[in-house]
C-alpha cells in the first residue's frame, strides 16, 4: 500500500478509507464507496494495494512470494499512506483481509484512527476459511474459470496470477494454520463495528465475537441473515444504515 494508487471521492472530512479484500481492487467495490460516502456526507479514499488493480505490480515470482505477516505489513503501509495524504483520523471500512488490516492499523496507531468497520474480517484461521480458499483455487484453475476472467479484468495480465497465488499460497501454507492476531485486539481502542454475513463461506460468527469481546474500545456486532462474504453487496442497505448509525456515534 506504500506504493498504492487511489481514487478520491469528494466530500468533507473526516474521510472514509476503504480497504479491499485479498483478491480485491478499487474497481471491485461496485459503487459501494460512493453510496456510503453520499449517505454519510463524507469524502472517501479507495486505494489499490501494491500489486492490485492499477498499482505497481509485485516484483517477485508468481509462486513463493507470499509473506505470512502480510496483514501487519499492509497496516504499516496504510499508516504511511494516511500520513502522506494528510488524512487525519479517518473511519476505516475494511472487507475481509481489509478488515484484518484495519484492526492491525488501529492497534499500531490508535491515535490516528477514529473508528473501524470490519466486514468478514479474520483474526484467526478456521477450517471453513481454508476449505473456501481450496474451493477458490479449484475455481481459479478450472479451464473456463470466471474467477480468473474477473481477476484479469480488474488487475490485468501482469498482476492477476500473482494476486491470486500470493493470497492462496499464504493462507494454505502449513505455518499459516497457526496464524492468530487476537493478542493484538486489546490494543484497538477506537470504536469498532464488526459485520459478518451468516452465510459467509470463509468464516463463522466466532470471528465477530472474538473481535467484539477483545478490543478495548466500544464494539458492536452485526450478523446479517441471507448474506455471504460481501454484505456490502448482498445487503447494501442494511450495511449503509448500520454504518450511518455507527459513524454518528463517533
């Protein structure tokens, strides 16, 4: 993210910073950042992390370039981005890996973050997560892969395969099975809204409960029925209303 490209959405501060999922890009939010910024009357920042979207590509091999501590490294890069862009005390909205990165950023720089909305974030590894990633690998490697076509469309041919395998290889590597960031949650002092769809194919409500129970600041859960891994797409109105209420209390 230290070499990220970003899209700015006009509006007054404090701004909302949108942090995309592990395979994501600024172009994959499908208009959600614009809708949320309009509802809250705020400006927004929609970055592409390095190697994603239009950001500079990774300079390592397609396979074997993953780092098991990438969430925390991305959080450090996010803080650098906030300083460089002079973004003061934003509201972070992080989806999946982006939600985990938001929690790390709030732990690393508690005075820099006004609040965190996490959506489908992970703070430890679950069997359902690994099963979902194995399914994604099978879908990506299928001869008529719609997933591969989508990643090529959003990341381009120089980036798509690296984006996919850096994510999948990290999560499926044997050492990553023990990955856990719960010990960092007490360092999160800002308010947190933890959202998850009850039909999430990558995680269970145990992730939300762990976040809400262990952060030091005020926290509230939101579990949404008939919603999968991306509630901002599956249940957009519910998510926007919840974030409006949450932001009003900051």
